[in-house]
C-alpha cells in the first residue's frame, strides 16, 4: 500500500505560527508578573525571544538587537502599519548600562526613524546629561514601534503585538538600570494598572533589573511643576548606576 503524505497549506502554517506566538506572549506576561514556574531562570535571556519565535541568546548585545530588528521586519502585525512613515526600533549603545523605555513614536520620530528626537526628546537629552551621560551612552526605545495616529494612546492589541520586541531589546542589552517613561510603558513592563503617579519615586524590578518609573518628558513639558519630582527619580537612577545603596528600598 502506498502511503500518501499530506502537507498543510501556507495559510494553515501561518495560523499555527500565530497561535504559538500568542501563547508564548501569554506565558511571557505570566513570567513578567513573577510566576517563575512558567520558565527556568537559566533560560531567561532567551525567553523574550521565544515570544516571537527567535532565539536571540548571544554574548554580543549588538547581534541580539540585530536579530530582534530582523524578526520585526516590515512589521504588519497590527493596524499601525497603515499610517506610519517608518518603524522606530531603537537608538543608542548596545552595551548601555541604562535603557530608557517610552511609550510610542511621535511625529518627528516617525519622520526621522529615531526615538525621542522631538521636543520631548530634547528634554530627555537634558535628563541624560544631568546623569553625567551622553545620548550615545544609553539606549532609548519605545513599547510601540510605530506612531499611533494623531499621537493617540496605544491600544491593548497594539501593545500585545509590539511588546515582545521590547522584551527582546532588553534581554539583548541586559542593562544595569531601566528608566521607564510614562504610564503606558510602566504598565507594560511592570504588569500593573497603577498610574505613574503611584509608581514613580521608588525602585521596581523587571526580571531582577532595577527599574525606576518617572513622568514622560512630554508630560513634563505640559506640567513643568513636576520636573522636580522627575529630578528626584533621576537621582535614584544615578545612585543605582553608581552602585550606591538607594535611599528608597525596592518594592
């Protein structure tokens, strides 16, 4: 008897891959929430990559970032690809000790293809200088890699599609400290619904990496009275970078 082997068509394979991606993203969310039983600690550097099916384990952070960018490709995973000018992946040093994570690109970022290059970016540059660093010394990225129309807030499904690439970036760099800018970035990384006003001023943790949330520079441009609070957060970051005992204990 001759056996006939059937092969799934392309659409079926794509549906299967997408189902696996979504499942891995759910598991990634559980791990971020502290349910460590979902993965073994020894595999932590690659876990974010598993969320989208690519292994970025590498001794070279630059290679890990390159692999993440290649996997992102000409992304069409959510509706934002229809209105963007270009993808804004990230900018800075792959060996950075400090990573800044924002929300999403704005008009200038969408035009230039680099994060934080508009008015908010100019203020962020001043914050970086206040830490005794220069922009090339750090790494800057956003949760969302494409500009939402009219700079609206990211929607849940857009975050779900894009956040795994942010996880890959952080796992590739493995920074000493993460500075989280604004509510949406903080809620994504810290898996919480608390507003930034309740999260700032203290040390949180992302997979064992100290993380300090503060106000987004765009918010500070509209609310100059909060710049003093943001400076307090920068001083906390500076203590962590120097290896000093922080004045406020991790939560």
